C-alpha cells in the first residue's frame, strides 16, 4: 500500500495542488491549496477523511484557496513552514495562519503513510518539502529540469542550490518528485540532467 496522488494544475500561474490519499486507510491531505472547486470536492468525497492541508512555502499562488478548504472542511488541520510565517501573514493576499508550524524533522502521520518535513530554503527563506519513502513534494524548490526563482522577497540563489544539492540530491534516485509547477520527475534524473544545479 502507498499513496494515491491526484494533481490539479489549475491554480494561479499553473500551480499544482495535490490531493494525496493513504491507500490503507483512505485518509487524505491537500498539499499546496492554491486551487479548489467542485472537482476537488468530489474527489475528497467524505469530509471526515481530509485530515491535513499542507503548505510548502509562503507564496500566494500556493495558498490562494486555503480559506475555501478551511471553510468547507472544518476539522482539517492546516500546517505550514514555521520560517515562512511572516511571509504568509504579511503579504498582499494574506494566508490564514497555520495551526501547525513545521520545521526540519517533523513527521505528519497520514494513516499508514508518514510525511517527513525537509527544510529547503532558497526560493523562500522558509520553504519545506514533504517526503515519503517513495515520493517528495518539492513546492517551488525543484522542478523538472528547472529550479525555483530567487528574485522574490526572502529568496536566495546560493541557499537554494545548497538545499537542492545537499538535501534533495542525497535522497534515493528513484524517488519521484512532485513539484509545485509542471510535470513529475525523479531525483536521479534531475541529478543527471538539471542544468541549474
């Protein structure tokens, strides 16, 4: 058993919102709630099964629909990066404040699946990724053959390169990368072919 993963690449700037389901229990989580509509609601089906809403970083295209999820699913727990809290709560489009603040090494239990928090600053000062044994959700840190931009507030190029090379590229090469924009890839492919790192 593992995860079922559905992607909705329909957020602002083509942001990927993910609905993940632990196949053993049916428990679900939303990763990067930039998009919400009837299609997502139908895929969630049972309100009680949506346990978490998880945010990789503090840019508004990744959290634009956060309030919609919180209004619709009152028992869902909203978790986001502790080091991006200021970015989340002071932007032009303010994000509801997460009830759980995440840092390196935290583990989110979703049924029989564990999502490990890996801090990967660079695109923002507090960006994080969510990893299982088989998959990693990288937000805007790492894309297929590209990386996140660093010219926005709290971004830093050298920090981003270090996060990718010293944290993400040390993971299993077979691990599937689900980025915040664009198509999935693997750690191994990016290590061999990504021209930026």
